[in-house]
C-alpha cells in the first residue's frame, strides 16, 4: 500500500485533477491519497489558500468579504464544471464556506485556521466525487473521524502521538481514500493547521501510521535539483538523497518538501519518492535511509533568507556559569525561537528569523541583555542569509571548508559566520542577504562544475 500526496500545482484546475486521478488509478497500491488546496494555474495566479486568507482577514476586520468569497466559489465551481460534476457539489462547498464564516471571531487564530483548511478539505471532496462519478470505489475521509489529532498551536500544529493508533485502521478499509492535507483537529474538536505547505506532513504521518511501502509526493518537477533552478542555470538533477540530507536542505530553503515532512517516515524507514504529475513516467528523486556516495561530497546547496543575528560580547564570558541560559531565558520570555548559536570564548551570536523579531522586541531584548548580563557589546544585524552545503560524502572528504571559503572569497562574498553540524553532513555560512545568489552560484560552480 502506498500513500500518494498531490501538491497544489498538481490540483490547480480540472485538467490537473484528471491527470492526478489517472496516476492514482494506474497503480492499485495507491489507495491512500492526500490532497492539497488548488495551487497556481499560471505564474501570475493566486493560490487558493492565499484567497482564503484574504477573505479571512477582511471578514475578521468587519469588512465586506463578498468579493473574496465569490472568487473562491468561482474557482471551485470552475473545477467542478470542468470535471463534469453536479452543481450539488458547488452548493455543498458554498454552504461549507458560509458555515466557516459564521463561526465566532473570539479567537482569531482559531478562525483563521478554520478558514485556511477549507481549501484542502473541499478539494478532497471534489476529487473523491470525481472518482466516484467514474465508477471508482473512492471516498472522502474526514481527518476528525480518522483520528488525526493535533495540539492547539494554531498555524504551526504538532501531531499528538495517540493519533497513530486510530490512523492505522485506515489500512483495513477498502477502496481509495481521499484525505485532505494541511490540517487536523484538536482534542476539543477545533480545526488546527500545520504551517504552510503542511500537506506534505499529513502524507508522511499517514505513511508512517499504516506502515506504507512508499510515500509518493507528486509535484511539478521531474526531480529534485542540486540547487535552485531560478538561481543556477540547468542544475544537476539528483536521483537520491538520504533523510538527513533532505532534512538539512529543506530547512535551508529547498521548497520541494516542508522541512518537518520527513520525521514520521524517517522513524519508520519508509522511502519517499518525489515525482512529476505532468510526467509520471520520470523516475523522480528517492529519499531513503542510505544511498551510494558516487556523485561527489556535496549533494545539494540551499539557502534561507530573512534572518538576523544578535552579537553579544563580554570579557571572560566562558567563566560565567549560566550565561547562555540567561540569554535564552530572555528570548523565551519574548516568545522567540532561535536557529543557531555559534560562539567563541568571549562572544556569542544568536541567529533567528527576523520576522518574529520586530523593533519592539529588539529594543526589549537588547535592553535586558545589557542590564541583566552586563555585556561589553551587543549588536543586531538584519537581512542575513544562511547558505548551506549538504552531503553525506562530506564526512570522509578533506578540504571541504577550504574549497567553499575559497569559492566565496573569489566571488567577493564576505563570510560572517560558519557553522558545521555535529553530524558533519552540512556546513552553513552566514552572509549578507544581497550576496545570496552570488554565493549559491559560486558554491555550485566549485562543487558541481569543477
């Protein structure tokens, strides 16, 4: 039994949904299907989830959101008509959307999650209805009835472990099951979503729960590439990654998979295959526990933008017991999560996403660190990028750091920070955001074109 997930581009309109259904029916083992909300039909189009968020924002502010609601209904209705389905399906979706808008506005995050989930939920119902119309034994699966329980962290939920016991029962059901991605339910019965792109996580959870033979993730590319094709021209396609490599690359900016996707399948040893809905015959890219190290020490290069650093310096810092704990306690008080903490004997840099670190929080954090820790110097640097090179082969190769540093130096990119994970499968460079593309190209040329 395979779990199959289709991304938004694979379900953007009726033609794409027809392609996805042909893929499902081509393999009798594809019986548990995870569905995303409709994505962009063209480059300038708007994703369904973004339309839902726009509607939620206007409605929550007390403004008339009829225009946004009609755009959403028209989009769904176009898909329904294109698939030759009854207008009853459109009516069902209209009632569903109006019901979500009528809920209480007492809790903004709860309201937004309920609205956002409408894209996946209704698209799953459409796919199930289309397959059933074709005479296929296919049903929509309600995540609440199936037992997908999440915690109450709206917009960034985590799975409750007891979910696995109930989700495992899906393996005993007959026919094809269409399961909406991106959301589940709290124990109180409220809709809770993962972070954006979370349908990948849903698929991984279901694959682990039923102990699937394979988790297939269909998107709009033939394979995963060694670097971002929008930065590097004709990058090398990669046929296989390990879980560790893909986890590092997803964290650093690879958009193929959500960075939290691999944990459930990693623990069960289930391989993942990235495939193209528009070219299903292509072999795709496999993510598995191990791979042959036959294509150089570096397998991929990725980068993430929108970081900032808090540089703190204090003479004899290394002898002050509890210094690090006190800094982290200040961040915790402000609800801030950090990414990395490279340090020296008398200084430490804390890297965090700058979207969560607004001017008000910066002022409070800097003030408290100065006052409570008596530091000699503190500096906040914004608009930083984290560029990462990843590869299992790096562990057994001498000179990786030297090659990377030389390539960046020759490209006139200043390295502000270097951090290597203890696993030695990744190395990260902190640079100015404006140098990001230059750095990616320089590292790609060094490790793939040389």
